[in-house]
């Protein structure tokens, strides 16, 4: 205990000597906003370099805007997220006199994002905020050093927008309306930081038009070309392959809505099929949850008292629907669904095992508990702590919800030629995803029978 107390005092002393009082206060201000995001004032509707610039430090302005982007994941908060993104970009690109304005903005966004992510790491937060202060001057050598430290490429400073630099692309990402964990605006912030010129966001149904609008408008704000894709699967040569219908490039969110309305009749079979596939997808999720409850839940709770405090309850589809719209449900979300319910249970188990271990230590000192039993209790406590620390939604998904015999859903699409004719009239292209998912021979057969049907 004395060593631990001395160590914590030593760390506090080092931090106090390493960073100024101003940075320490800035960190406290930032954490106050992280802990109470709903208390953030969105500020006046004027240009962020006008009135609001007099009231807020740039670091806090960017941080507040980012927190406004990530605090609400629902589609009804689209306008607030886009407004916050516009503020982030305007404040970050405020100094047109800098030699590297684009790269400086990318670095500063990355630093603020990192400072928010490292809420529990005091020293790392202070380091990131210090780097932000240094980067504000936009000195070439400083920005290039930070780009290197953050593992970011330097983009050419031509004054052109990212979409015109052909710097890179990501042809298949998901937002939180499908299997992703981030909203569209977050995806575009990440793409801006990485220096991506084009981003293709995949959706599984037309019910996500609001999110598509947000993605296109967010791309317009940060200068990234956003392409919308409709992902579907179809049976070809006895195997189910995954494809994406690549929609035309839209100028803005309203253009996206107009396109869907204009082609609601011509693409009716596709749109209806996507909805049926989603219904089948929900049923496969229901089956996965049922299988988990019947085969894995009892073993996971073994050895702990009954009740919600120490036992994970049955995972139910209606609870999943309460947090995620039915139109967006898929098996990729089950890891996160279980994680949010299992983590507090695991924490309670650790507290129980800790109390049991401390009592066992006292009993052992009094010679009333043998070493073997103490070792067993200590092992159980250590294993629970390790499980808690290493708990990860993706690992949970792969462990409990990756059974293809149960999780694969039935697709209504089997006529690729009909789909191609339909999509071509609407100005769309077909891209095959994961062509090797069934092996090389199946991939060759797919390409042989699909000549002239697959565009990418």
C-alpha cells in the first residue's frame, strides 16, 4: 500500500512538473465536457470564427463539436451532427496563412479525438493537448513530426479538396444503421483524418435514407466524395455471394432522396427484396440468441448466485429491438449487445470475488484456510479480472454468435441478370464483394456465368 501511494504521488509530481497549469486546467475543462456531454452549449448559429471564437478556446471548440457528433447515434440527430462537423472543419481550417493548413487541420482533429478517447489516461491526455497547442502555429517541421507520430500520411497542399487529390479510398464501410459502430459523420471525420478522398458506405435497405443523406452531406462538408452502396446477396451456381449496387454520385443529401423517389417503381423488386432479406436476417439473429441462451448461458453463469447482479440474463430479440431499429438488426451487432449486458455483471462478480479473496487471506493468516483453497480463490479472482480487462464486443461475437449454420439467412435474390438490367437503367453498377469466400473454383464459376453483369 505504501509503495502504491508513493508511486501515485510520484506520478502526480512528474505530471505537474511536465505540463503547465494552463494545460492542466484545459484537461479538466475537457473532461467536464466528456463526462457531461448533454450540458454542452451548441453555441450561436453564426460562423464559428465570428462570435463564438471570442468565447471559446479552439481546442475546446473542436472537442465540444466532436462530442456533439458522437453523443447521439440516432438518425433524428442528423442536423445537429452536421452542424457540429461544420464547426469542427471551420475552426480547424481557420488559418489560411499556414503553410500546411489541410495537414494541420487533420493533425488537430486527430489529437482532439485522441484526447477524448484517453479520458482515463491523464498523462496521455496532457501530451495530446500539448501537441495540439504546438501544432496551432502550423510550423512545417512540427506538423510533419506529428503526422509521423500519428502514423498519418502528408497530403499535398494544393488548395484542392480531398476528393480532388485522389489520395486514397475505402470501398466498403458500414455506419451504425447496419453493422458499424459509428454514425456517418464519425466515419467522415475518420476519413478526413486518414486523408481518404473517396468513401463507399454500404446499406442493406432503403429504410436508412436519412443516414445516407447525412453521409453525403458530411462528405460535402469535409470535401470527401461519398458513394452510397446497397448491399445484397444472391445465389449463383449454388453458392451465396455478396454484391453491392453502387448508386450514382449525389451532390447533396436532398439529391439522394430525390433519386430514391424517382426510381421507386423501376427498382421496386430490388427494394422489396432488400426488405425481405432484412426480415430473414432478423429471424437468423433470433435463432442465434436462442441458441446462445440454450447452449452457452448456463455455463457462463455457472458457480454464481441467482439473480441479475451476478448472472447474465437471457438475451432477447425484443431487448435488441428496443435499442436498434428492426430495419438495421444483423448478427454483427450481437457482440456489442451482449457486451453492454455482460460487462456490469462481470464487474459485480469481480467485487464479490475480491471480497471473498480478502476474507480468504484473513482466514489463511489465522491458519483456518489451507493454501490450496486460497490459491483456488485467488486464481478465480485473477481470471475474472483478466476477463473484464480483455472483454471485447468483437471477441464475444466471434465466440458466441458466429455459427454459420444458424446465422446465415435466406436471400430472395437469385437472378443476377434481372438485377443488372434493373440497376443499369437507374445508373447503378454491380460490385462483387468477397469473390473468394467460397474458394477459387466457385469464384471462377461466378465470373464465367456473370460476364457482362458484374461491373467491379
